[in-house]
C-alpha cells in the first residue's frame, strides 16, 4: 500500500506540474494572439472562460463521480480520467506549437476544451489522492505543490513560442509520456483504490454546514489574496520563480507538518508567523516569499478538511475547493482593490481563528 501511494502520488504530482504548465502556455498564447484584434473577444474573456471550465465544472463532475461510484458500484476510473485530460492537453500543445495565427472564432472553443481537460485531470487525480490519503494531509500537500511552479513557467514561456516552439513541444511530449505512465501504473501498480470512507460524522447538521461554509470562504479568500497582494518586488523571471517555489514548498511542507505536529498547531504557528511577515511583504523580498510559504501551508489542510467532512462526497469536496478559488479570482477582478501588507496580516490572523473554530465545531475535519 505504501509503495502504491508513493509511486502514484509522484506520477500525479509530475502530471500536475506539466498539466498546469501546458495550460499556462496554451491560454497565455491564445490570450496573447487575441490582444490587438478587433471585436468583443478579449484576453480576459479567454482567460475567464478557461478558468470557469477548469475550476467550476469540477464541482458537478465530482458529485457525478461520487454518485456513480457509491450508488451504482462502478469501478474506479479516476486514473483513466486524469490521464485522458493530460492527453488532450498534450495534443493541444503539440498542435498549437507551430501556430502563429488562429481564427478568433476558435479561441473560445479552444479555451473551453483546455479547461475541461484540465478539470478532468484534477478531478481524477484529486479524488485518488484524497482516497489514498487516509484523511491525512501529506499526500495532498505534495500533489498540489507543483501546480504553482508549473503555471508560472508556462505563462512565462508562452511568449517565446513564436520564436521557438520547442518549449511547448517538449512540454506536450513530457505530459503525454506521463499520461501513459499513469495508465500503466493504473493497471499494474494501483490494483484497487477504494472510493469508500466509512467515517461516522457526528457533528450536527448546523455545525457541519457552518464548517463547510467557513472553509469555502477561507479558500476563496486565499484565491483573492493570490491576485490582490501588491508586492513591489515581484518583477523579473528569477524573482517570480522564487515566489512560485516558495509557494510550492509551503503547500508540501504544510501537509507534512499538519500530520506530524497536528493540524491546530500547524494552523496557529504558520498563520501567526505569516501575519508578521505579511506586514513587511510589500517591499521586502524575503518577507514576501516567507508570507507565500507560510500562508500556503494551510492549503492542503483546507482541501482535506472539506473531504473529511464529506466522506461520501470526496469529488464534490474537491470541486468545492476549486470553485472557491475561482470565486476568489472573480472577486478580485470585480473589486480590483490591492491589499496592503498590513491588511493582509490582519486577514491572515482572522483566517487562523476561522480555521481553528472549524476544527472546534467539526472535529471530524481533522485526522486525529
């Protein structure tokens, strides 16, 4: 079991990095070509269309998978769903690498297909990771850690494809190989990944709804803060890469620390320290990077908290997480108010109290 968990988690994590990098390349390339064209089609419309289908559709899709696995006894197909999403994105990358122009009428369908393929990978892999986690946070932290770095590299290299298509070709090829590896492991290593969780949730309905709602709001705020923080130092490739790496390390370290030292201790310590660094994050590179690392340490805790409170609806729980992130992004686009370091620190402390309150009113959220 341990060997299975490690090998499949590593494959899914590699695919997560490559999937987000590929989607970053594709969407930024589509949006870049749209820039300057006449008509209602804008780069923002391309991006928001992709984000909607990549994030929001995971909620109904996850609920549907939960239903067929639980009530109809269908065999676990999550690995094949995830690999199929990877293959579609890889094909899109290999096809788009040499394209220098595209009819404006094809941009939105291309963004929709890319978003759906991204959702297929995240939903299939995400449910498997949750099922293998045993209600703990370590595997989910490792799985989600590669997304930020992959997205950053993808968006940075998208502008280079016109001059040199090799980065996109290489990305598509590696993603295709990883998808085939997942299919091979699914048939030869992961003999069976159980979709059932017989945890008895004793928390009352009112407290359970309150806990789920508060978790949703905390995750939405995380998505909002990711776009609204005004870091004056965050410019240039190397600085941006450092910020992405600190974000990735924070997610991986947060899952490990939560299981090693307890969820409450990890939440209290990481977010308290984060609030201190956040005050100086506007102008200090070190403080800003530490803020990103510490704030993201609670991301796997939030993800697994939703899943633990919905043991029979893990796919829907994963979809709630992504829908909340989308809501945070949309909120920023509507408000467009940058958040200062001081305000970010205050909101981080509030987030810590909310998460600790959730564990108090719904203790089943944590694997004790």
